[in-house]
């Protein structure tokens, strides 16, 4: 397992970690199998989405804000209840196939750390899993 | 890793791929472990849900349309921003346990390709992962 | 693979299964790799979220009820269509890294069975997956 550290710049935002995940895949020596990218935080998540037009990330942020507004009637008193809900909607991990030592991301796919209660210093765990031997 | 190809018939809809995933499980020779079903697209996803009453899939479609309407105030100009958001909500992969060479789906569970910007030709990657030896 | 049984007490609610998942991790003998926690039901899911303040779970419940109200215009006639939609939003599995025989949950993370159509007797499958040998 490898752990990636990052600093998120704003309260809410998607940070591109594709390059660091590809690097972890190589360092872990995964040839055939899958890579798990895991976020050990409860007010952040990880998702796979478009890597070309950055407006897609802005639209993801605004759509999630409309779905779970910060000022919804919450009982948790730390002011980040919306962040916990968004984390469960987006999810705490992604699993990506690996073949011939390379991540099988689609042409337009990137891996994004989803910050919902930043700015903060965050971590991401990356684990390489073995494919069944043919 | 095996790759399944499919054609989705409409802009939005859930396509049952359970049989093809079960077939991939057998061809990959997974006996004990898990199967990862991965969608390498950014306007589609994959989910597990009811395989009996097709109205459940219609309800999933209509609920997602209410949550993320196509005419929300998006900035991405390709007219499919809602599809990107739905893809991140539903997720790009499912992981299903395998025991004695069979997928451990529940009685009422099926695997559905979730199309949000079709009709299109799509692909799904399937990887078999090894369980820890007892 | 191990299977955990539980009884959920109410129609909707998050049941803490962290201790039972940690116990399964130990019994499966996972040292380095990942654990998959899988729900074989279509009106329930599993998620990772805050383990300290129980109000976070109450907020998750109320936020999901606002996103997918029971009385939305559904066609599925069993009265639990909202539960199917919530199950697909939350997801049917989580994958957690394991290192040195321990789950790599973050300090504030717990594993929660997400019931959306209880009270019922439910099951959860737990599978240990092998890391790539270094």
C-alpha cells in the first residue's frame, strides 16, 4: 500500500490525482489486476470523471451543492454535515482495472479527489490487487 | 481482463448485463474472490439493483432525472453535463464476491449498465480478483 | 468469504457494523490487500462515514429522504421504490485497504449498513483480496 498526500485549496473542489495514481500503480508493481484508491476521511471522497473540459468538474460541484445545500436542516453542529452526506453519495473508493501494468482508464477519464470540507491536508491510500491467474 | 461491448438504445436507461457478467466470471476462471465490473466512460456507470420488476429501473431513471435535470444551470457546453453528474452519483464500478465459481448476487439482484448519454456503443471491463488463501 | 447477519430495527437507518467487519478481516486472515463488504439486497446498501457523532447518521438519513422522498411519483407498486433508488445512490459495496492485518479506516471512519426498507433480517458478505506481491 502507498499513501498519497495532498493539500486541497478550497472548501469544495475536485483535485486531479490521476498522475499520482498512475505513478502508484507503477511503484506497486501491479501488472494484471486492479488498483483501489481509498480516501480515509469522512468529509471527502474520490470519483472518476472527465479529464478534458474543467467545466465538468465545476458542474459536478454545483450539482452536488444543489442536491445537498450547506444550509439544509442538519443536526450535526460542526457546520460540515453537508460534506458528510456528499462523501457518502460520491463514495470513499474507486477500483480501476490494471492490464499490462497500466490503468485501464477510458480515454476521457481522470481520477479526482473530491473535497467537501477543505481546505485541508488529506491522504489517499492506493492498494494493488492481484488478478486471478489464467 | 475481459471486455464486454454493448449498444445502448436510448439517451438514458439501465441495460441488464447480468448474464454477460456471469459468463465473464466463468471465462476468467474465478473460483473464490471477487469480480470488478468497470465502465471506462464518463457519461455512464454501473449499478446493482432489482432484477424482477422492470418498473424499478424506470423509477431509478425518473428519480435520477428529478435529482439532476438535463436543463440544470450547467457550464459544460456539450449538453450532457447532467450525464457526467449522474455517472459520479451511480459510480463507475461494482465489485461482486465470487464463491465456488459463482457470483454471490442476492436473489433479486442484477447488474445494470447505466446509460446517461446514449444511444452509444459502450464497453465494460471485467476483472477477476483472487481471494486471500485460507 | 464470510457472511454477517443482522436485524435492522427501523424502516430507514444506518447500523454500525465496523466491529463485525474488523472481526471478519481477522478471521479471513487478510494481512495485506483489501476487504470487500457487499450487501446482497436491493433496498439496502453500505457506506463509510463518521463514527463519532451519531447526528451525522441522522443527517445522512434526513438528507437521503429529502433527495428521494417516499412519496415521489414512482411506478413500482411495492411502496419501496425510494429504497431501491437510495440503494443505488449509496452503493452495494465498499472496499477497504488492509495493511499489517488491520483495516486502514481513517480515525473517524466507521462502516455502516444502510437500511432503506426495514425492519428486516439482512446479510452482508465479506471477502478478503490479496495484494500484489512486492
